[in-house]
């Protein structure tokens, strides 16, 4: 059993389980070392590494004639190369442009840059679909649309089509407020409640005054003005 990571003629059930456990925690450690950006945005090098890692680790988990040891060593070397390249890219501009190329403009001042569409292999239909996700109907309203290195499209509207904000009409700004979730799924969230300076007794008293049962509340929040807001089970 101690050689479960080596190639075998036959693996018993517990050895398959151990392979899966080791592979799972090794991949978890790998993702942590690669950084959180891998989870939020899959760039060119991230995509390549993800494909290679998936291919390397999948085979020994399904083929007993392939050892797990070699896969772990290979992935460790690739991980070191990945992290080293990422760190080096922070200091060398040329390498940074190679692994994280700058965004490519697809629309500028309401005009589609067709040569850049061909460069990125994006059709007009795909471009229009992505713009519709940003509630853009008329492409002439777009001041700039960029194809990002992670494969997404970012768009900016012309000033006359942008949403009016408080600063534009000289309204006094209001302080940012983030209500605390003090009740979740019929249970008091003690950690969040303590941040508000209120006690459980105070909260239960408020529920009693409003003739509300704790078990009926799906979500309960408390704002900076000590106002409770409830969402109930339906």
C-alpha cells in the first residue's frame, strides 16, 4: 500500500482512494501557490498550465500502470516554472507583454476595428453579443471596447450615454453603508451581530415587537440607522 504512487499491475480499492486524495490536495496546494488570479481570470499562460496539469494528473488516476510519483514531480517542476515566470514578469516588461499581452481595441468612437476582430478571431456576432451583456444596443454609443487578455470584452460608453451620478448633478454624497447580515436561514449570526454593537436580547426584542418569528426569516439585515430588514421564506 505504501507504493500506491508507483506503477502497479493491480491496485486495490484503498490505493485508488489514496491516489485520489494525494492528487486532490496536491492540486489544491498548486492553485494556492499559483495565486488567486488563476481562479478569477484565466489568462493565456494560466490556460496552458491548466490544460497540462489536467492531462498529467488525470492519467495516473485512471490507469494503474502509470505511477503517480512521476506526475507529481512533473507538475512540481511546471509549478516552479510558472511561479518563476510570473515573478520575473513583474520586473521585465518584455516578458510581461509576452505572458500578459495588452488589451486590443475592437471598437473606437463608435467604429468597429475590423482588422483587430480578425486578429483576435472574434466575429461581429460575438462582439455584439458581449456588448448586449453590458446593455449596449447601438454600437455608436461605445467610446471604446477592449479585448482583454483573459478573453473578456470591456466596453466604455460615450460620455453623453453614461449614467448620471450624484457628482454630475451636485448632490451631496452619502456615506457608504453596508448592512450587516444578523439573521441567516432562521438563525442569529452572532459574529455579524457583535459588529453592530447590539446583543441577541435586543434583536429578539425587536422581533417580538414586530410580531416576527426567527424561524420564518430567510435573511435579516441591520443598517447603520438600526433599521432591520427581513426577507421571509416563501
